[in-house]
């Protein structure tokens, strides 16, 4: 008999490899945590942009002198550059005062001195005038000695307060100063040879020391002068009390080199053209003395021996 095939039993399925279970847990925190520093960068950019905007607005509204001073600084930031007043303005926190603005400076100083205690009794003895040398501020003495003790180079409390207030304002300016001392014609009696010359000089020097201690820069005073009675305020009355005075002169600033060169350039061209035209016509240029005629020499034959 043929053998009957034996049916093989199916093997049970192999179970799939078990996958690991991953559990993700999220922490939920409040809104007071740290958000990083990105906002600081954005805020810094915003502040920088606003600063640049206000600088541009200030420059567009500034006058030409300020623009020239700022341009000179950026052309040479390591030094004072061509503008002498720029470096001085940096020290005094002010822009230069041109000649035509001395009237404004006079008003500003008058307002500052008005804040001095008891100035109502002093205003008739303080005179501020614009002269060829600059702004002249004079402290006129009285018979009793309002600003300096009689016959001495020591300021009174009133004089010291007024000079200190004046120094606070003038120290902000880039201008240089001259300080002068004057006396009347009364002879100064002294056994050691001390005369009005020494008294006027010592008073001017005392004013310099006091003003430098209250606002003037050390190099802001160019000269200290003592005139004795050689420059009387009232020559018709040499012994008048107001002849005794201290004068503080705010000097004019020198012209800017670039502006001076621009003013000279057209003059040179016009002068040169005028000189050429005059030369063509055989005339001497304007502003020059005519040249003396050169003697002409006529060649002669050598004498025969």
C-alpha cells in the first residue's frame, strides 16, 4: 500500500519584538521665566537709531559755525584740527563768540551778575562796554573802597563775590582774557618804595588768582597789566575814585584759517587781474608806488688812443 503523506503541523507565529514605550513629559512653567537676551539687542538698535535721528535733527537746525566745527572734529578727531576755537570750546563747553556777538555776551554777563547778592547797590559801579580790544568789564571803585580795601591788593567780600561770579561765566567761553589794574593820581605813601605801579599790578594779579580759583582756565588769562595812574578814566579829575578800577577784557577770537583764506583768495585774483591790466596800459598796479624810471645807458665807442 502506498504510504500516505504525513501532514506537518504549522509552527506557531514568532511574536514580534516588543518596542520600548517612550513617555514625553513637558514641564509647564509660569510666564515669569527668562526669555533670553534677544530683546536687548533689538532695544539697543532702537536707541541707537533714535540717537542718530536726534543728532541729524540737531545738525540740520544748527548754524554754519557749528556745522564747520563738527566737520573739523570728524576730519581730525585726535587733535584740535584747524579750528582753534573747537578745542577751547571742548574745554569750556561753548562755541566761539564772534565779534558781532559780543553784544549778546554782554547781556548774558549782565544777567549773571544780576544774581550776585546786593547787586542793586553795585550795578552803578560795574560798566560793560564793547571796545576795539574786546568786551571790557570794569569794576569802578568808590571812596570807601567797594571792591578792594583802600591802599591794599586784598579784595573785599563784595569784590570777591563779584569776581567769582564773573569767572564762572567767563570760564565757559573759549575767549582769552586780559586783566588790568588802575589807580588814581593820589601818591601812595610808603617807606619801602611801594607805589601805585605795584598796587595796580598786585590788584590785577589778585583778581586773576581769585578768578582762576572760581572758573577761569589756567591758560585763559593772557596778560596781567598794571597801569598805575597812566590811563585815567577821568583825566579832568585825576583823583576821582572811579579812576581806581579793575578791568577784565574778553578778547576777540582770531578768525578761522579757512575763512581767512577764502577772503584773501578773491582779493588776490582781483589784484592780479588789475595788475595785469595796469601793466598792459603801462601804469603801476593799484596800491603800489610807481617804480622809478631806470636810467638808460647809451653805448659809446671807445676813445681812440
